[in-house]
């Protein structure tokens, strides 16, 4: 059981960090959001710019949430599973 928990902990840790890395890479390369946000800043009352901004913001902030959840979830859940595996080994 301890070996299984340690293996699962490593898997969760790696998947969480990989998810955070991919989300961060996509977040940094999200030039479309920057363009849409600049256009929305110039014309905040126009309905087309508002709709385009909210569609781009949904993806942008979703990537940000994936980055945070991947880091925190991967590190905390992976660490908990690794610690449980270590405790059961003793």
C-alpha cells in the first residue's frame, strides 16, 4: 500500500506541475487577450468590444485558474500522498 501511495503521489505531483507548466506557457503567449483588452479599454461602452473582451477574458482567466490549481493541487495533494506513503512504510 505504501508503494502504491508513493507512486500515486509522484504521479499527481508530476501531472499537477505539467498542467501548471502548460497553462503558464499558454497564458504567457495569450497575445489575443492583450489586443482585445486594449480595444475594450478604448471603447468600454461598445457592446461588441464588451462581448469580445468577456470571451477572451474567460479563456485568459481560466488559464490562470488552471495554473494556480495545477501548482497548488499538484504540490499539496502529491505531498500528502507521498507523506502517507512514507508514514505507512514505517
